[in-house]
């Protein structure tokens, strides 16, 4: 189940070579840490044999969820960032992607999917975009120069309660068997608000983590109560990791 996301959360044994990666969708309201979670997945997966491609509609002013230290700096050397500003720019990029890179990515991340979905004329257009994303990941996985790791697709989308956005989201989720829902932790309010990340996929065990953002933007993760026995760590490294997510990020 969404091995890259479980590595991002720090699960023991979730290696980059996990078989049969499935598309995963990270959903949450504004300022729920979606960008930080995708960046954490990038850092947890990137390496000399694992190239990561990070797509977003605009350049990141800061890199959310990137801790200080040589480990993160080394991982970032294997992450490529591309910023297609519109749906019109994204579509040809995805179509050409499998043959355009010297080495295909083993992890394809798209942050801010709602930006592109909003430009789709109808829910059917949103479904076609999701299908193209999935097809691109499959094509990357079957390229001759891919090192046999497959290609995991993870996208993030800002959830909305408007009827039009709900219809487009319903059209999207059919293409993402694994979903990670970010929601406020019960009883937590204010600048130090905690969030829960619930990862589920049909036919696989579900897992839940607690994510805490401090008033200064520091991020820490830990297994939710009852998850400790599953071997889910709370860090990208040792102990709890404290990353920094800049103010104003998702």
C-alpha cells in the first residue's frame, strides 16, 4: 500500500523496491500539510538509484518538510522539480515525460492537483487528467532505462465542500486506489494544531499517524495511539523528525 507514503511516515521495512506501487491521493483542507507530506515522501525515497520528480503549479518559495542536515541535502540531489503553471502546460509535459528524461522517475509527485482540475471543463475532464497521470506513471515504469523499481504516483488535492469541486473529486478518486486523508485531530485547536493522516487501500491494512505543526512551523510525526506495535516510526532518520514547513504552505 502506497510504499512511498509509508516510508515518508517512517515505517520500518517499507523499502523503495516494494512491489506493485499503486497511485495514491493525499487529501486535506488548506494548511493541512499536504505539501510537506509530499516533500517528506520525496526525501524518504530519493537516492542514487531512485529518481524523484516533483511537479507543482508554481515554484516553491521554500521546501516544506525539509530538515537541516547532510542526509536531506543528499536526497534533494536526486529530486527534480518542474512547475507547469497551467493545465495546458501540464498535459503535454505528462504525455512526453516517459521519453524526455535521461532516467525515468521511480516516484512521481504532483502537488496542488486541484489547481489543474479547476481548469477542466467538467468532471469528465478531471477523470481524463487522472487517467493521464496514471498512464504516465505506468509508462515511466516500463521504460527501458527505468531501474526496475516501478513508478509510484502520489498526488495531493485540497478538499472543498462546493458541489462542483465535490463532483470533480469524485471523478478523480476512482483512479487512486490508495488515499491518505488529512483531518484535524479531535480536540486540537489553535496554532499548535495536530492533524491525523489516515492511509487506506482496499484489501490492505489501514494506518494512522499524528502530525503536529508547532506555532513556528516545525513538523513532527508519530504513530497514532494503537499503531506503535506495527513498527511505524515517527522520523525520517532516528527518533522524531522535526521539519520546517514555511508559513502559508498547504
